């Protein structure tokens, strides 16, 4: 029954993250209300700066012993010999009844089997640190509020300064960030990669005498069998350092899990590919923090349909997707009653703004809903910001 609940939850989440409303903005007229322009107090004009901070993502340090693996297979008519060597696969274990499957430390396996004429050489050299670097870059790009410093330029700087490509020390990261001219730099470590084989349940489902109970058991068993084969777990440490101050803004231990599938025999490529996906899932855990701090912001360029549609200056280049929600803000100047000092007060307007199916690289149409008194506060020029993003890794980890 727990599996049924999780599947229902997955369906509910999938339903909440569907595409946005379909709109035809050209069919909506521009009314007098739509033409109202926001008035920006002088003390609030700094909020209308839209420069994206530049960030660099360094290669992560590989602290695992998951090393380079090679395998050679030479087949002849009716007979083949296979030789595999491993330079160390950390944490690879077999489930009960599958002894001898895993590799721990350097090992060799020789087998003989029948087969067709087939000769091939393959080398598996998982670039663990680069996998983590790419996964982090993907999340930064998805959040959309940061400009990513070119990876090859960063590597060139690190090479010229005789730095290690993988940075673990925040002080070194700060030095590299200053040389690259970035405001923030990501660094981290891949701490462990563990793979375990889980055999599928091939037993016959018992008849409870109740059709619905039988269905629930069958569905639960089917769900459980989607989590069989080689299960790969990854643990990483992710750091984001502010270059100017040297402060570590993010220092999170994150985990990812991926089902590689496959049979009992260890397939190095399968494990490596699953580990790569698990890293992407692990990095998802920092997305809410990044979104809250660096969520892209812009403004409303035009309104139509008596404030039912808004054209915003954020599009696919800012990571905006159909169905995502935006927040609108208004600013007022506030004077201290005693000192007379003026400050800017920012308040969120209680309206729903959803990105439609009309998205370009630098702009998108959104549908607006809300009470009339709230809609009256939204005007052309109003500041908008993408709502805080949530990571997608947690749901996968529940299965």
C-alpha cells in the first residue's frame, strides 16, 4: 500500500508541474488600465538593476576510490574469453545469494562462454569530478539568475596558475574566482559512490480472496521490481563561496540515488552512467537555496486584456518554463517620522502570474489572476520575480 501511495503522490506532483495556460495575446486589446505605468520612487530605483552575478563552477574533487576500469572481450566462433580488470570500485556489494559479483579493490575475472565472432576493446574511465561539475552547471543554468563563467576559460586560468583543476579549499577557490573576475565560485567533493545489487521478486503473489487487495499487492510488487538491479547511491559535498568576502554561502552534504538495472553481473559502464545521473539528482537539493537567493527578476513590458495578460522580459534564456509562477512587487517610499530618512519598502502583490505557452528567448506571456483591487496594483513596469524553485530529487529518493 505504501508503494500505491507513492505512485499517487508522484502523479499528483507531475500534475502540478504541467504546462502553462494557452493564450492568444494578440486577440486581447490594450485597455486604459493596461497602459498604466508604474511610478518608481528615487530611493527604490536600485531594485531595478538586473545585472546577473557571474559564477564559476570548478571541477569537483573525487574522494572516492571508484577508479579507472578496463575490459577486453575477444570472441571466436563458438567460444569466447572475457577478461576484466578493475582499478577499484568502492562500495560495490552484492545482495545475499549473489556472492562474487562485486569488485572491491583491484581484481580480475576470467570467464569462458559461447558466442559469435566479435572482438572489441572498451575502456571505462568515469570522470567523476567532471560529472559533478556538469551537474552543478545544469542546476545553475536552470535557476537562471546567474551568468556562468566559461568552463574552458576557468580551466585555462587554473592551469596557468598551476592550481589543481579540482578545488576543495575555499581559499584557493577565492583566489581562482578573483582571477576569473566572478562573484561566486562553486567547488566540492564527490565523497562516495556505492552500488548494490537487489534481486527482483519473482515469487507468485498470494491470493487474498479480495480483488482490490490482490490488485494492490500486484501493483506494489510491480513497483518494488522497478527498484531492482544495481542501485547506485552517491554522496557529495557542495560549496558556494562568495569571492569578495571568502564566505561560504552554501556548504551542503547532498545525496542522490539511481536505479541502474541490469543483471547480477557487474557492468562498469552501467554503474558509471547511473552514478552520473545520481549526481544530477543530488545537486537538485541545492536548487531551492539558489532559487531563493538568485531567482531571476525582470519587469512587465506590456499588459493586455484588462490586466489578464502580461508580457514579461524573462524568457527561455532566463530558465523560464511554461507553467512556472512569477511574483509581482510594488515599491513605496517610506520616510522615518523622527529622522526623516527615506527608505524603500517592497511588498508582494497577491496575484497569480503563470507563464503561458508563449515563450521566446528574452520574453514570455503570462496569465494573471487575482482580485480586482490586487490587479489594480499591477502595472506596466512592475517588478516580477520567479517563485522559489523546489528540487525534484526528494520524490525520487522516496521510491
